[in-house]
């Protein structure tokens, strides 16, 4: 019967050899991996594959194409895959992180400037938040620096500032490290680290050791690139910590590694005959700090519209230590600076001038020193103030106290060598001071100032000032004190050395015989 035949057939499976079933049905023992399925697919498909191993291989392939391992860097490929770069960096698979960073660095070197600019914000954010605190920190920082050089300064700046403010110690330390590297590799013209100054005092005392160390390293980089003036802006940092930072060795100067590589890496007409891009960058001068807003840094009363009014009140304190602290504050803010923001600096000078006559010599010396620093930074912008300040300084030159005399000489030198006063103006001011007083100390100070001013001037400046110099030099020659006469002759000799031979001979010929000798 048919039923019996069916049962017999079904029972016959017990005698079937398993290998024959596999052969007959051709069923794979294991599912084929996706990598085999996508091996022939375009790179753009493999970059978004679901298997991490496939994506990793695709990232490395993209890095090789963009980096020129299989030929010159491919600008067309860089433009084609620009949209993939932020997605690569956002990949959650740890297996893919290193390849994503390699591809990003290669892309930043080869991509057109407009493509870099379009992706800069997303790239900088992902590099700082996801990769810089992680296992491949050096590659993440290298990518940030490459983005900085390619015109992504603003996104990198924003990302690093946000990183420094982060509550996560690893992120904060990574942002500090990247900021220091940006300063050392690219310079202060490319990266502005000054916004970090607000956070640095607290970070130097952070509970996490890595944050403290990276904060100190950033201060060292800022000192190298911007000068020791940054130390005065670490408000709230312990004094012993600031002193330790001041005494710490500076990091080794580095030449910027590269400028925008788009002009060389993707330019088919570039024969390579020119000098390396880094050579010109290495020769660039040290970049100064942004101009200091001095009035904004000085204490101000709450709710007051008058700048630095609390500081001025301190200069009038009954305690000499507070008056000295007020003058020292100005000096500490100015030391190491390269320029000042335009403002009415007479508001600072007037209280300082009052302190010249302070009964405490240390207060007077501090005020005079601060004036010299202010004059040196303002240069010709201090000219009007200098003409009103020099008489008070020369009058103070009569003081025999060493600490005051040294401060006066330094401040007068700043007036004459810092473009505050011309040589002729210095000669006229010295003549006026000596005409009012026969004090030996005062006249000695004036004579030394004239000699220093002549030495600092060029031959043309000395030539223009000859008429103005004649009267003070004659007054010094006729002084009753041998010391003053000798100093006057030194000043006259300095004039003769500055002038060309013929002009010097003509000038000496007009002198009284005794002085000409």
C-alpha cells in the first residue's frame, strides 16, 4: 500500500550518511563573514559596513589613499570622502578608533581648504571629546594640530577651551596637553592660549595629578611663547606654586612643523625645489601676548564707573606696605608684557607720581620702577606723559638712597630709549633740571642720562639734537664738582663717537678748546 511505502521511505533516513546530506543540499557549515560578502564592494560601502573589522580595514585603506602610500595624495578622493570623516571619528567600536584617526590626519593633509572648513567644527569636537582623552591621544592631538594649521583655528580653539572647562579629569588634562602642543608647534599667532588663564590657577591645584602636571606644562609653554608676564595673571594661584613655575626650566623651542599643506601636497605643479614650508615658519619672530588692558586689571570698587578707583585709594593708604603693594601690582602686571590696550594711562601715572615723594624709599622706588615699565611699553604713546614725568624724576635724582637712585636711572633710560622722548627733548629737560639746582647728585643723574640717551640714539638723531645738547654739556663742563665735569665730558665724547668723522670734526671745532680736548 502507498501508506506503507511512505513509512518505509521515511524510516530509511536512519540509514542515510550525514555527509551525503551536506553534499546533496550544499548547506554551508558556518555563515560566511560579511567581509567576504563586501570584499568586492566600493570603498564608500565598506566605510559604513556593520562589521567593525570591515570598517577598520576600509579606514586604513582610505588613510593609505589619502596619505599617498599608493601614489601622490589624492585630492579628488579627499573631496569625495569628506562627508565620511565626522562619521569615522564618531565610530563607537574601539577596534576602529586608530584607523579613523589615521584616515583623519591623512584627509586633513590632502583635502581642499573648503572641505576642511566645512567639516572643521564636527571634526574638532569629536577629536577633543572622544579621542584626545583616550588610548590614541598622540594621534588625536596630531589631528587637532593639523586642523589648526589648515585654517580650523576657531573650532580647535573652542573645542580646547571647552575641554579645559570639563569636569572629567582625563578630558581636562588632554585639552591642556593639546593646548601646550598647539602653542609650541604652531605659535601664539595661530593659537591663543590666554583664555585658559582664568582656569589655570584652579587647575594647578586640581585633585588629579595629571591635570596639575599638564596645567604646569601649559604655563611653561605660555612662558616660552608669551613671556613671564603670564605668571602675573595667575590670580589665585598659591605664591609658592607660582614661584616654582617661574624657576622651572622652559620647554625646548620647536619650529612649526608645517603651514597649510594644500599648497604643496595637492599642487601638481610643485616640483619640490622650494624650501620646506616649515623653514619659513621657523624663522618667524616670537609672537607677543595680546595687548594688556591695564586699567581693567587694577582693583575697582563694586558698582563704580571709575576705572581702578579702589587701586588709587590703596595708593593713599596710611600703611606704607599697602602703598608699596599698589605700586608693585602695576609692575607685576606690566612685567613680561609686549603691548598695552589703548586707554587713559594717566589714571595710573598720576597716583604713581604722588608716590615718588613718599617718605618710605621702598614705596618711592616701586612707583618709579612701575613708571619705567609703563613708559617702555607705551613708547611714543607715552610722549606727553614723559615730558611731565621727567622733571619729577630728575628732581628725585637728588636722592642718594641706592634703591631710589637705581630706580630713577632705569626709568629715565626707559624714557629716552623707548621712543618716549627725542634726544633733543631729553637734553632740554636735563638743562631745565640742572638750571634749577646745583645738587651734585641731581646733576650726576642728568649727565648719566644724557650719555645713555646719546648712546641709544642713531647718528641722524644725534645730528638733529646738536643744538639742544650744547647748553647742557656746557653747564656740566662748568660745574664746580670734578665728578660732574667728568660725566659731562663722557657725554660729549659719546656725541663725538656717534657723528660721522666730518660732522664730529665740525662740532668739535665749535667747542671751547678745553672741552674739545
